[in-house]
């Protein structure tokens, strides 16, 4: 279980997070809903280990991980801009984190295929990134994270760069993906409909 306790983050004279606390239970999806500048992405960065809080703590299953390096947390982060590698095909993008962990051969191929199947992109492993629609690119980014079997899934405005119609469709698809094989998930969004479509609980900032 993820627990954030009394986390405060300041940038000079600006307080980005002020005594924020929340929990994410096993298999639960929690959405943090807030306007631009409310601190929700800062919160995600603190949980991921990309930013140190000025005060407060982050724990996982009761162990304090506030000072733990990001790669040791085994959390998976999907950025709003997807951060895909344009020179690699879909399968190579999905398998990138696995290869960095020393996984190769048939194990790599099987895990990439399984991740693509989970997001509805089976058979598209050889496709180039520039050939993908925005929705497909979002799914590739999600598959890349799921392939590494993260303990916690972190989603930064996962559908924010898509047009409204596609956002609604992919919100429904993402909700199914999270429900079929539940992973504790913390997502941040400014979209009320997205938050309530995806989350078991919604925290407002």
C-alpha cells in the first residue's frame, strides 16, 4: 500500500504542496483531480522519487521510501507526452525497460507480447512510432510500463493530450485494462469525467 503523509513542497516563496496526505490500497485506483498549478504533478513526482519533499514522508507497505532512488521503488510512470523513442518500433519501445533490466530472449518477447495484448495492440509490434495514432501511442506508453510489472502505476494526465472524443473512448479502455489485472494506480488529471471514469476514489486538490 502507498501512503503519503503530510507532504509539503516549496519552490522559493511558492508552496506547491501543503501538508498533503493520501493512501492507495492494493488493486485500487485513486485519481488526484485539480486545476493546472494545483500541485498534482508535483505530488506524482514526489511519489515517483523524482522530487524530494521539504517535509513529510512517502511509504510503501509500511516502509519509509521518501529518500529511496526512483529505480529502486519499482513504480511505473506514464508521462502525458508518452516519451516514446521515435527511432524504435512498438515492440522495442515496450521492451526498453526490460532490456535495461537485463531481460532478453524468449522471456523478453513473451512479456512484450503480453503487454501489447493487455492494451489491445497485439500484432502491432513492428509498427513505427510515427505510424501510430495518438490513442495507439498512449497504449504503447502504458504497455511499456506494464511490461516491467510495476508495484504501483503512476499516470500523469494519461489522456490529456488527446482530443475529447478519443479521450472518452480510451478512458473506457483504460478502465477495463486496470480492472482486468488490477495494479494499485495513482493518476493525476484536471478532467472530472476522466477521474470518475477511471478511479475507485477521487482526491481533490
